C-alpha cells in the first residue's frame, strides 16, 4: 500500500485540482499560483465548508452553470467538426452561423436531416468519433489514407464498422458492401447488425491498452441504433431495459469527458499528453480496488478505497478534482482501469451520483467482469442520491433520466429486478 500512496502523491504533485464542482469558474476560484516546468506549484484549495455550502445552495449558481456547460459542449462540437473537415471556425463556445453551417454539412455527410442543430445521438456519434480518431495514432492515419476522403472518411468508416458493413477491395471512395447479417437485419428499428458469422456486432473491440473491449466503439454502435430508432429511449417508451441502460451509459461517458476537459482547460501550461501520462498512474494505483468490483459488494469495495484515500495524504478536494480530470482522460483514451479507478475515488469521497458508472461497467463488463447482480447496488446508490437531493452529474437537464434508470434496473417488465439482456447489443467475452 505504501507504493500506491507514493504513486498517488506523485500524481497529485503533477495535476492541479480543486474542490469538486462542475463549473470551470468555480474550479479556477480554488486555484492560486501556476505551473512551473510542467509541475503544479502554489496550489491553494479553498476548503471552507461554509463557502461550498453557500455555492451549492444558491439558485444563482444553478442558473450560471447551464450556459457554462452548454458553451463547453458547443466548443467540443466545434473542435470535432473542424477536425472532420466541416469548418465551424474558432472553437469559442458560441453557436453562430459558421457552427450551424458546419453541423448541417456534417449531418448531410452522414445522411441525417440537415437542420444545423445536433440531435443528442448525432452529437454523441460526432464526439465519440473525434476522440476515437485522436487516440488511434497510426491506425487513424492509415484509415484516412484508405478511405480517400480525408478525415471525413473516418466518420463513414466508424459507422460502417459498427453496422457490420465491409468495404470491398478495389472500390472507389466511400464504396461499401453490406455483410449478409447486415442485410438480414436491415429495416429493423431496434437492432444493430450481428457479424456474418453470427457473433458480436463489433468486429474487434479490444482496446490498444489491453483493458478489454472498447467502450468508445461500443458507444458508436449504441449511437447508431439510437439513430435508427429515432431518438433516445424514455421511461414511457422503454421495451428493452438493457439497451436503455447502454444509451445512458454512453451519455454519462460523454458528460464525464466534457466535464474533465472543461476543468483541464483551466490548467495553463500542461498539455493533454502530459495529463494523459499522469492520469495513467490511476491504473496501477487502483488496480486491486477495480478488481474487487466484480468480487465484493459495494460497501466493502468503498471501504477499501477509503482506506487507500487516507494513505495518500491528499485532501478530498484535491483527490476529487484529480479524479474528475482523470475520469475524462480514461474515457477519452479508452482506458477502463483509469476510468474505473477515478469513478471509484469519486464514489468513495461521497459523490454517490458517480456510483452509476460502476453499475454500468458491471452490467456490461467493461474493465471488469460482468456482474449484473452487483451492478444493482451501485445503480441504487446513484438513483437514491439524486432522489434525495444530490445534484445530477450526467445530463442534469433531463428531468426524466433518474426515473428511467430506476425503471430499467428495478421497474416493471424487468423480471425479478434483474437487468435483462438486450437483443440489440452483443455480449462481449474477453479471453
């Protein structure tokens, strides 16, 4: 345990963090000083309980946060649109004419209605594709060259991969041919195609880091099914509980990435590459606690993580800020050990709304063994926290989301309270 404390101490010396908040302005308020040679110095964290309580309870803070989150999402949209060759202009967080035109071009390219306003599933596909391309390295460059459409070709490649459409050798730009199973399932509104051999609809989802199936690719597929269904499942329309949870899993992932990116933007002089390097320390430091997820109940796992927190010597505010940033990094680079380690820290620090993430991971087997029966404890903690007044951390503007989660996990039509397998999503077996 001593070595893990050393790892965490080194990590905290490199990443500037602040009390857990969702607004970049509040994040900056807790920071004095700057970065020297890539390391953080002069950090002063405002740990006044009275001040934090006042910020949480005032109505004005809630009103202020909405445009901040919206601006960050628009900035992220603009960055992704520019990368894929749809000129949105400088990523300034303002949804102007250039941004609307770029969105319309993206929608036309993907065959969506060119409205100039992104639907949730369209945005999810755009952003997850951007992060996948960014983390793909040489594979991304090779795919761009093969497609012959510049970075725009990546969007069709990712879509085709998720749908089981294979590109024939010798075809021209953008040419594709559907697999036999894709043809069989064509026209079904609640189904992604399975592979021609009858196996997983995702041909190869092993992450480059060796952490198991790729959540980014999984969410690409979920986004495509959502698109074919005409939008997200609601509590009233839900027929497939597991698919509804998968949609919410991918939404939570997107929000977690956006929150961490917003916080990281306040860290001057430290590159995304450096943050990634530092956050990878969560993997080995939290490995035994991540492993315990699929073996022990929620309380036992959290007790172990809290013991680890005490050994680090870091304040809860510092650990919470670091965990938010590294949660974002973990999902962005598709490293499930980093993401789960960060999520566990936040839950152990009393942020029960983040328990939802562990429920999703256990329900689908990303970064841990698939244990739906253990997932229910984590889902229950998150749902009850929001019902008891905790602020939602994922899709806070969706007033029906918590009810959807409760119904999908425990509600009517879910036999015995267990989350039932979805017909639209594959089961991943990791050797």
